[in-house]
């Protein structure tokens, strides 16, 4: 695709879908409901709690709720820099294709709404869970760090996030029974708008890729590797915090070995959710391989190898 190519019809389809699935936080999602704390939040396909066979059924539910709280907060976190990046991309369309501009403005508006949704979810989770939970990364600090990187790398990361959101919902959350109804609905409505966001991510990433020189793209690959490492650092910190909160507020007593397994189990689940699942998504792999040289793809694989297991 040349730097000037704009696929107006694809942007137009995203606008059409956006209008059709548009939802309101109170009217459509929350509907004056609260979480059912007798049920898990995240399904086994994401939480991987079944590997911690020493947990009682009640503790499995409670750990799922801790993970689910962090899962919602993580989306609130990443949507800060995603929204800013898409507003920045819209600048290229200000005096050009107004359909593309509208699509990106709608995207940014929806990301702002999603951030507010996840702030509401955090407050609802806090109402029914023990005091002491901490979500350590802050949206503005993370956004500032991410947006220092090459636009190509930020768009690659954004596309990765939007695509694994689709995989998580379709393959794990949607088919799961027994989850808190409100929690499941949050990600049903989130998925409805994220579906077209993934298309816009791909369009903008392709457009950015087309205008880079080989040297610029090589530097951008390094930035993408750096971003994955930064995300893993966040996951390590949050897994430690969540394990500490779960163990500290549990009525049960755990051995040191079991406590270590809780922490390592959370890190394993978080790496699966936020890194591995997206990297394995065929749509993302195809795009990334198509935009990199064999040497660059090998560098990315080498950086990912310690996390993929």
C-alpha cells in the first residue's frame, strides 16, 4: 500500500458498525446492577486457576475475582494511550479523507467511554471485595512511556491488544457459563465496539508502515520489543501485588510453596492474557510477518521466547 492510499470503504464500514452497536454505560451495560460475588469473573480459559489444584472452590472463585478486577483495570490502562494515539493519527486525515477522520474520531470517543466504564467497574468491584487491593501502574505514566516509541511500534501493540480482546471474548468469555452476569456483559459490550477498532488499527498500522524507510522500520521493531518488555514488567509487578492481596485477605492458610505457586500462576495467566494470546492470533502474526524482514521477525521471536512458555 502506498503512503497515500486510503481505503475509504473500510473506514466507512467501521462507521456503519459503530453507529449500529453504539451503547450507553448505564442504560445498556450496568443497568443499576452490582456484581454477583458468589460467581467467578474470569473463565478458566483466561484465569488458568485450575492449575492451582490446592485452592478450594470458594478460593478459586475469589482469585478469579481478583484477576477479573485487574483484567478490567488493565483495559482502562491501555485505552489511555490507545485513545491518544488514535487522536494523533487523525491529524493525517484533517485535510484529507473525512470518512477516515470520522472513523478515528468515533474510535477515540468510544475509547474515552470505555475508560469511564472500567473506572465504574473498579468502584463496583471495590464495593464487594476486601480492602487492600492495588492496581500499581497509572494510565498517564504508562501512556507517556509508550508514546515515546515509534508510531509503528505503538500501532503494532495497539493492534495486538485489540485482536486479543476479540479472541478472549469469543473463545473464553462468551462460551463460559456461571460467570457474574454483570461482569460478562461488560465484556460483551466492550467486544462489540472493539471489533471495528481492530480493523482501524490495522488500517492505520499499514498506512504508517508504508511510509517508513527500512532504517526507520528497523528502529521501530526495536521499540516494539522494548514495549513488550515494559508490559511484562507491569505484569510481574501486578502479579506480585495481586498474589499478596489474595493471600493476605484469604481466610485459608497456605504454605510458602503454595503462596509461591499462586504468584507464579498469576504471572503465567497474565502473560497468557496480555502477551501470548495476541502473539499467537493468526491475524496479528500474519500482519507482523508481512511488515517485517525475516531478520526482524527473528529478533521479535527471540525477545518473545522466554515469555511464550
